[in-house]
C-alpha cells in the first residue's frame, strides 16, 4: 500500500526510470510533452471528492496501490485464439495492444488492402518516427494534459498505442477494431492505452474500440483516445469496456469536429471495479452533428461514472444524447452530462436524456444533467429518470405464460435494447445482448436482484 501523501511521488519516481530508458529522445517534441505533462500532474495530484467533477467518485482506492508501469512489450500469454474470440467472429481490420503496447503479430488488416492508398494504420510509436509532423499537429492537442490529472499521467508515460489516418474522400465499408487487452503481469500494473484517429475531409469510417481484461486480476488501465473529424466526414464510434471485475479503468475520449461532420458514439460499460468514462466532443464547425449514446450495466459493488461534455462552439450545430443505466446488487452509477452552448453558437439544437433502471434496494445512482447556455437563439432540453421494473408490465408477461425471472429479463433487455440496437454491427449487438443476459443470471445467482 502507498500512503496518500506518497501517491504522486510514486509516479514521479517511475517517470524518472522511464525517462532514463528513452535513448535518443531527450530532445524530441514528444519528450517535451512528456516532461510538461508530468510536471502538470505533480501540480494537480489525483482528484478527490472535494472536486466538483469527482464529487460522486472516490479514486482513493486506485491511488493507494503501487501499480507498476508497463514499459516493455510482452504478449503475456495472449494468443491469436484470444483475439479471434474478441473480434466477435469477424475478419475485419484489427489493431491490437497488450497492456498498452502495439502488437504487430496479433494485428491484422486484410480487408483494407484494396483501400490501402493513403490509409495509415498501426503502432503509435512507429508513427511518431515516420509521421512526426502529423502527430505534432494532433497528438495531445485535444485530450489536454493541463486540465486533467489522468490525461496528464497518460501523456507523461506516452510510449505506444494505435494510430489511424483516413485520407480525404475515403469511405470504408467495414469497421476497424482497436482492441486493448489487459492481462496478467508480474505485479499489479498500470498501462496507458492510447489511440489517435484522424479522419480527412469527405471520408467515412466505423471504429470499434474494445477494452477487455483476460484474467480477474488487479490492474489500472488509463486510456486516452483522440478522434479528429475533417469537414463533411462521418464517424461511427462503438466503445465497449469489459475489464476485469477487480480492475480500475479511467477512459477519456476527446472528439474534435469540423464543419458539417457527423460523429456518433455508442459506449457500453460492463466490467471494472471502478470505472470512469470521460467523453467530450467539441463541435468546432458550423453544421456539425454529434450523437452520444451509452449503456452501463453494473452489479456487486461496481462503480461506473459517465461524464460527458458536448461543446457547441459554432452556430447551426445539433447534438443528441441518450445514456441508460442498469444497476443491481450494491453497485453505484454516476451520470454527469454537460451541454455547453457558447456565446456565438446560435441556432443550436441539443437534447440530453439519462434513464436508469434500479434492480435492487441497495443500488445507487447519482445523475446530474447540465445545460450551460450563453446564446439566446437555441433549442435545448435535458432530463433524467430513475425507476424500477414496471409491476403491471411484469404481471402482463406472466399472464402470457412467462415465469417471473424470464419476465424481468425481457423487460430489462427491452430497456437496454434502446441503446444496443443503435449499434450498426450485428455481431456486436448479438454479443452485447447475450452478455447482458449472462450478467443478469449471475446477479440472480448471487441474490442481487
């Protein structure tokens, strides 16, 4: 255990070890970012419940474990069979990272060969060397390390990850999967999964970002994704978080949109002991459209916190947001959604909804929808609900021959399907539905429902 007063020093000392291992990078642009980020982390420290943005999420358990950063790449027993199981039976392009490090032998992109002209996909570390100008333009520019302690920690230990570049006027029909695997190491470890996706003008792509734990061990995954949309581009972004039940996961997805671009996100959270998902989008061009959907399913004593921000920086933009939660056992869910409409962002159209289904008397949900409006010609709405299964609907299904447990499962699945059915990939939808039923069965066996 680390004493609270020593938690920052632990990472500072690990940074010194990390810095000495970087031969020939002392004067590089990326190392200047690392040093600035670790200095900012030292100033910020870890957030506490006294911070308004962390009022309902206590990260103290995370800060007291001496997590060892993973500096070197190793498969740690991960096989091609494991990867194939996690690609939902599909042969689409996949970029795989193990404990934050890109794995060339587990990655594959056969379906993109006919589209290969101008497309760049692979290791973020290699891209730092082959495309330094492009990365200097985008990397750490959106998930800013000066504002958030966890983003600062990620930038300080920035070493590898995945990089995707889609040039102008390119349409990809099949998705690209970014698969981040956490697996057993010699000690309790921390990894820093990182991804940078840059989509050019008039292009279209579907991205599936998956975070999974192969073993039920204790680890900390501090993930950061930056997504940049050019003018008139379309991005469908599916995110599945299914980490170990004993793990800590802090995820940040930062989106930057140009004129007339369209971004749609469907984020699903199933795993983790303590999970925080930060999703933020800046609509920085007229006519941009953003949709954020999410589903969190928690049981036992899991804690999942979803913080979303949609920043309407320019006029004539629209946003739609729907987040749903299913809570069982002694779990706790948090939703904090902010819609910001800046002074000159006239003609904004924004809608935000959060709905929660509480399946046990011991589960807790804290919901805080927010509107901050500085323009006067807008249409913005928000709302939140918390409830239990409808007794009349349950009774109706039982009169049609369904048992009590089956009737409750049908209604719970119907509640979740409003988000799951928005996912465009059929095999992923099927996996999510099956996974939901499995989790309900586990909760029932533990008498949490």
